[in-house]
């Protein structure tokens, strides 16, 4: 989607639908704004249901103070206006009260963005603004004082979060990623203290940013490939809707014929990804004009080594990732479905997705379809897209159940005899 071609009112509607639809604000909470090229501020209205906003509900406050629209502008308009005056480089603001970030705001802490490799690069430095009355000029001054330091993201004591960006989608990506970091840290703390990435690990990631692959121009797109592109987009969007992916994180791939496969592109919003955005890899070459996921070499290594693998997902759902950032293993012997689909789940070192890729690929034998990578990701394989997606979903839901069980009693795993019965009944041995 070419987001920047949309009218400011349409951009605000689109992003507010996402924020409200994914439970990151309430009917009455949160406000978005855009500063346009004329100096007018487009902003959500006061007292209008955030779950049913229409284009005509969005307010324009012109540079001279004239209000154009059917409603009053958000009661938080004063701080939006002050933020744009303080930071002329910012052109959009997201303010909302997602539960995980509110949890941090009411204990007056900032979520860690160094639990996984890319979150700090997306979020940047995060500041904290002292409490002030909502809608007051004082609140604007507290936020502006943090923004004046060059910080774009501000936690508000006992309130929520404000994110400024060069456009509304850029601000939303930071907002969504920080909210994800908060959810991950909360879940991880329920099973113990999470481990932060070292500078050495972050340096390793930075050294892997560029992808160098020869290119080719596809001669044709077979009916099979067209169908797989359609199905991949369906599952990618479903993964986003299930909150298994974020707009910037999550990779699908699917084997084609021979040494060819399709993979998600780098830097394209997962919610709006279309069939033409997917990247074909063929014979170690990348489709001309396309940028594949940075994990493309690992996908290629797994496909080359394992004929039984036809689909791969790399993702970061918060509950299963709680086990990635904590020094403990995830045991799938909770209910039969979990064990049947997940089997043994080894944990690999952080660097395994960047170095010695053949050794990493070798792990994915038939009784090891999924692995967790320390402070990095979960990698899921399957015979097809549906099987891989089902495994990812079961892994996340199972991890959620395990974490929740800690508050009510001690886990009793399925015993060895029962596991042998499952192996026999479902031909897993």
C-alpha cells in the first residue's frame, strides 16, 4: 500500500482502525494527528467512538486556528500542537493507552527494547514524561521537554505513550513495536528475569544488515506460483491478525519447484502485503528489483537440506518468545495436540541464525519441526503452509497456557508411557 498517497483523514482512519481493532486503545481513548504541508493539523475528534470513525469525523485545525469539521478536536489537541512547534521535523503523532504500555506507565518504567535484535533500531531511545493533567498545556510542556532532546517516543507517567514520526505509519510502527516489547517483557517476567542482548550480539546483527545476492528476471509466473502467492498472503495477514506477526516482523516462505521458493519481502507492512510483494528466489538468485527478508539464506539452507520441508515461518509471538529471552526450555508435553505438532523444541544460540547456517538447518529433521533461538525468534517448518502456520499458532497458544498455569499450580507433564502411546497412535516415531 502506498500509504503516503492517502489523504490525512484517510490515514488517520486506517491507523485508528488498527489500533482499536487490535485492542491497543478503547472507545474513548487515544488520539492521532498529522501536520500537513500547509501547516494544518488533522486530528481525531473529541467524544466520538474510536471503533466507528468515519472520514467526515476527522477534524482539521488550520494554521490560523480555524476549526473545520463536525466535531470538536481531541481534548489533547494542545499537546499535539505544542509537539509540532517543538519538533518541526515531526509530521505525525500517535497517542494511546495499550494495556501493556499502561502497565509500564503505572509502575513508571520503560520497556526494554534490547530483548530482541531489531526492536531498538525501530523504537530508538524512549523517554519518560512526568505526570500532568490530560488535555492541559502542562502535559504538552512535559512531553515537549523530552522531545526537545531528540527523542521521538515518550512514556507518560500514569497515562500511556506518545510517539512522533515523520509520517503516521512510521509513528505507528514504533508504537506497535514498543507495545510488543512491553507484552514480551511482561510475559517473560512471569517465568523469571529475562536476559538482555549484549553489545556483541547487537554488533553481529548490524554486520548482517545487507543482502548480497545476484538477480534474475522471471520469465513467467506459473499457475502453481500464483496460487501459492495468494495463499501465502492469506496466511501472512492471518498471522498479523492473530498477533503472531507485527507490521515489521515475521517471515513466511514456501518452496516452489526445484531450488526455487517464495519469501516475504524486507520492510513491507505485513497487514497489507499483496501477491506482487512476495519475492521469488531461484538458484540462489533473487527476483530483480526485490529485497527479500534478511533471513533468506537460512530459508535456502533448510530447503536444500530437507526435502520434507516445504514451508518455513520465522516469527516472534510474545508468549513463546518469553522462553527465548529466559534461560529455560519449553516443554511441549502439556496436551496431546501440543506434543503431536511441536514435538521436541531445542533452543539454539543467538548467533545460529547468522553464522554456521548449515549446522542450524541440519537441526530440522522430521521429529524437530520447530526451534527457539535465544533472544531472537522461533523457527517453524512444515510440509505446507497450513501445517507450518498451525504449528506456530499452537506454539504460541501452548506457551500462553504454560505461562498462565504458573499462577494456579504446578505443571504435570504427560508421562513417558503416555508419550509412547501418542507416538504409536499417530505414527510419530
